C-alpha cells in the first residue's frame, strides 16, 4: 500500500480528486489507503482504481513506469470521470471568488483550493502550513520577476506534468534558465555542494535580501510621512472613500515637490 501511496503522490492525484473519481468521501479514501492490501478494498472501487492506473491486477502496480505520457493518460482518465460527475460547484467556494472566470478556469481554481485545503487539513504534515504560506508569497511575487514563472515551468517538467520541450514563456530565456536550474540540482544532489563552500555565497544572498527589506521599509516610512503631511495640509485626519481621490492627488503633489527640490 505504501507503493500505491507513492504512485498517487508522484502522479499528483489529490485525495479530493481521487474521492470524486471513486465516488466516495475524502475520509473514506484515507481509510482505504490505510489498509495493508488493495484487495481489501470494495471490489468496485478496486476495479475503478486499477482502471485509472491502467493495470489489470494489483500485482501489476509495482511494474508501473511513471513518465510524462503515462501521467497524461492517467490525468485524462481521471478528468473525464470527474468532469462527468459534476459541473463546477460553488458549495464550498464563494461565488464571488469564481465570478468572471471561464468554466475551465473555475475548475482550475477549485482544484487548487481543494489541494490547499487538503494540505492544511493533513495533521500528519507538519510542514503543510508553511508550505502553503510560502506558496502564497510566491504567488504574490510571481509577476515581479519573469524568472519566477520559469521556476514554475522547471518544476512542472521535472515532476513530469509537462513535456520537457514545452515552452509557454520566452523560449530562449526559459531554455537557459532551465539548463542552469538543472545544473544547480545536479550539483546539489551530487553532494559536491557543502554549507562550508557556499557560506560566502549565502552571505551575499542574505545581505541582498536584507538590503531589499531595508529599502522597502524606508519607502514605506517615506510614504507614510507623505500621507500624514497630505492629510495635515488638507485638514483631514484619515483617508476615507469621500476624500481618497483628493488625498492621493495631494500625495502626488508632495512627491513632485520632493523630486523638484
């Protein structure tokens, strides 16, 4: 059963999606996966799972070779059943969160929310909260650097969800970035990279981040001071919906004064 769990994890099949495919609750999926033998599953659920994995018997599971084509086949089988079983549901998701999105984007949004919820609910995953928090920060920053999008491409390819020669961003830059990333991971996994050897490099990294944080804090303080000055000059004590436009115009005026001085 450990092997089956590993295969499902490698395929990226969430318990939420597997539950929908098998027509059971997510808790039931947890119960099934805790059994020591797939033959102890209800027969109809076992057959469904074997069909999903493209094998005829539980004994064939250890022989499964996971590559991009296999992952695509499994994903297609999984999605065909799940999409037939239900259209996009907003029962657990705010309608306003999905409004304005196409059906395909709504399904993607719900799949992401399901995965995040599962990650946060898994009490056996102590890193779940921090993983989701870092992912949140990544999404907050993804438009600030094109390289962050290239990282997403690299991860999708490395984990087999995307074919290696698919380039959806700038092909030349993505190609160069992926090659550098691959070289870095080879070095990391070879054991040739040690903390001692990289200490100076990490120190430069730390200094750079600290400088960015200091600059950001300085800009924040400066903006706060300008906001206070703008409110004072206009005779207001706070920004509200009635004076926001006037205050922002005054802030822009004060900033232009500083540039001209």
